[in-house]
C-alpha cells in the first residue's frame, strides 16, 4: 500500500517514524512518501521536504512567511496528485495539514489524522471541518475522545506515543557525552530560533545562582551549535545534540519551553518549570482565542497545575529562581514526582504506535 505522511515538526517526525515502523510489520508492501524529518527518512520514506523548511512560529511569523507557506501547500497538493497514495496520514501540524486534508478528500483520497489538532484549546468550530474532511481520527490525549463525542464524531483514543518512546530509553543505560561530577540542570529552550533567542538567555541567567550544578542545553537538531554559542558566555555550559532523552535521564531538574518537551520531561520523572514568552502581538491575540487554563500538556492532562508555568511577564529571573529553588528542595520535588505517577496512568498505557497501525490497517481493509 502507498502511504503519504505529513509531519511538520520534530515531535511529529518521531511519532510518524514509530508509526511507520509498526505499519511495515503489518504491511510488507508498504511504501512511504513524506514531508517530515530524518527519522521518517530512516524508516525508508521518500522525503519530499524537511520539517526545517516548514516551521513558522506565532501569528506574526506566519504572516511574514505567508508566500513561502502557500507555495509549500501548492507543492504538496501537486505531489499528492502525482503519486496517488492509498491513504494520506496527517500528524498534528494543523495549519498546513487541514488545508491538505480538505484537498485530499475533495480528490477522493482517504484521510487519516494521527494526533489531533488542539481544537479543544482554541477554534473549536474547526471540529465541523474535521468531521467533513477526515475519515478517521486517532487521538492521544484522554480528554479528546470525550471532546469529539460532544460533536458526534467517534474517534479512536490510542494512548500517548511518548510513553513508548520514553520507555525504550528508560530501559537502557544512558551514556551522556557531557561528563561532570556536578548534578545536572537541563535546559530545553525549544527548537525554533525565535523561541530559543527568547528563552535561553533567561534560562542561562540561573547559572550564577547554582554553582554546585552543571547546566546542559538540549540542542535542537534543526539548529547549529554556533547558533547556541552566541548566547553562552560561560564555557562551563555544555550543549548536546540528539541526546535529549539521555540528558533527561541524568537531570535533577529542568527548565522547559512549553510544548511536547514538558510531557517528555515529566515522563522521565524530572521536576520542571515550564517557560513561555512570545511576541507581544502574538500573545495578545492568543490570549483572546485560547480556551484552556494551562499551556503545558502536563497540567492540561491532569486538569490542575502540578508543574509551575511562568508565562510572558511572569517569566523573569526572580521568579525562575524561586521556582527552581523549590524543585531542588525535597518537599516540592516529591510532591511533583507523586503527581507524575497519576499522569502516566491517565495517558492510557504503552503501545500507541502499534495500536494506531493496527487500526489503520483494519480500516483500510474494510474499505477496499
């Protein structure tokens, strides 16, 4: 069978690659063409365009790059028609993928969506378009099935794929390229230049307060080491690439830019502070549109604040130190680790990639 898969970010590349691995076990004739990254390519996919060329953050950045985005959408549509896949599998990345879903459905191509757009957070009206253009939706957060049910759309809850990704690393003995006798504080400043430039200097401001700790940055594969070094004044601060999970296995605490990394950090049982600061215009718009109480996946899933979120003006050196002090004290640390146990239980257990692949094959066979 011919699969066309689109993932627009590093996390999507990870989850799509694991899904591809499971699909290949069930379908020995599987052929993959994709928009994604190195992990999907390593699974044998023909890579049309790398996600590095697709990532634009915030309302203003999207507007500034609108011409490029529209050109990419047009290129994708033409490529889909040329290669006539049996199914289009979309992985998160809604701004781009929803346009492609509509186009594919209009051209008689079956559309599966793995990892739902976060329409429960904002623009809930988009659920009607999803019902119209998506054949099957596979959701990874426990509250999403109930959300879609309110709109009379039956979706499959498959569990969160990060449980599998984290478990595979947790069972290994991690070797981190950074050697230090000091305990480690991990810095995860995001993957896009814009967010790194905002978050990393604030995170690095903590180093002078914690001389007994080693600060290590998780570098994004999409950025160069030289780019990170423009923000580092202290030679003791290290950067690691493609070692985020090894870093989290060794870390005592972490400062994390909001996103999937907040959940990854929690699943490695690392106490964390969640950081977010966007452009003033983008943040003002988002504040009017967003309908959720929290920005981190950890708190959204738990429906309460178990990890501290420092957002916009609250994200400053004083507050960051107050929260990091708490994480390094036994009481707050143990309380957070206890909440992480409940978090894992809510995520539905391991095997998301396998379960999703089995359902996809089942649905494809039903409609042959």
